[in-house]
C-alpha cells in the first residue's frame, strides 16, 4: 500500500498547491507522511460528521474541498469544534488533505464536475488561467446545451441533477427565455458577473448570490439571467470526479486504494419554508 507522502505527491500533481490563491489554506492539515493509506474518503466540508464517517468507514485519509483552518488558528483544543475534528482524526490515525482554489481552476476542476453533473458541453474556461498555454485551466466554465431549453427547464434540470438541499434552486430572469449558452462556477460566483457578461452567455449558474449584485445585474440594459444553487451542491460533484482521478492513479501504480465519496449533506441550511404573500403586499386590505 502507498504511504501518505506518495498519495499526497499524486494529489499535488493533480492540484498543485502553487496554483491556490494567496489567501487560501490548502495542503495536508494532519497525518503521518509514513503512514500506509488503504481507504480514502472525499467530502466537501471537513466537519465533525465527516470525521465520524471516516472513523466508521475505517478511512486513513480524508480529502476535502474546503479548508479546516482557512484563517489560521492559535489552538486545536478539543473544546472548539475544529479542534475536536483534529483530535478525532489524530486519535484514529486519519490524515486530512485540502484541495480548494487549486482544484477550482484545475483541468478538470470543480466547474468541470459541475458542468458534467448538468450534462453540459464545455467549450472553455470562463476566466482563463494566463499561465496555461493550452487554455483549459481557469475559473468557471462556458458551456452549451445540445438543445435549447427555457430558463424554467434549465432550472428544473439543475434541481433534478444536483444533490438536493433545503435551499433548492433560485432563479432571476424570465422563466420562458431561451437558454443555449451557459456559464457555471462552483461555489460563490457573484464576483464573476463582469466576465459572465463579456462571455455573452444566456444564463449563469453558481451559488451564494447576494441581493445587491443580483439586483444590479438584473437592472443592466442586457440583464443577466441567474440560477442560484446551494454552495455545497455545486461543489459536491467534484468529490466524485476527484475520487475517479485517484482511482486511475491507484490502478496505474498498483496501489489498490479504496475510495469513497461521502453522501452526507453538510450544507448548513436544513429547512425551507415557502413564502406566503402578506395581505398588504397582495393588495388585500390590512
């Protein structure tokens, strides 16, 4: 079986840490480089539920998309929820490795997996990586549908094919407008509206859309149509893609690794209550 250091070297070749944003915290959080690795669990969030799932599974390594300590820390005391995760992992000889923005811009990366989950044909990156001579790496993806459909139908596609969450799918735009060209970006994407507009797509699917950026995007002379899915749901497909990549490496090296993708929903929103129009808004007397 491979040692952790060998597996990490393979992962760093897929998602080089040098390509992560400067503010990011990627790489190995805990683990013995000489420890043998037999089972690997992929997940979006390094939360306690995932640590407990790894213990139950008998995993030696967890690979998550989101960092555990994005802004650093001065303690791993077990009374804190992040410290408890670290204690659980170390007590059970489980390593934790993070691939975040270096996986976002990889080829294939997070947005490739999102496009694949929606059965979209990728034509190129939304924000190309200038250091990539082949023009395949970068943030987000520009895609096409094989056959045009309405915005309503496209939103229904996202609701049916992405993992279900309490939020579901929100839409900004005319539900009957035709959609053929699509931009997608896993995770928070309202900082990319300028690039989306320049790409000339019909709709942008991403997550964490805020009121003011969306309002401004809708008030432009050519309004953007937007589809807002839950952050976790837009990044979970990467776990399956990443597991398949490690499976291929394991087979090539004869490692015999067993990979697993967590189905635990770690989206923080747990329920959704449909709105009821108040009488003062509907026009009925107060």
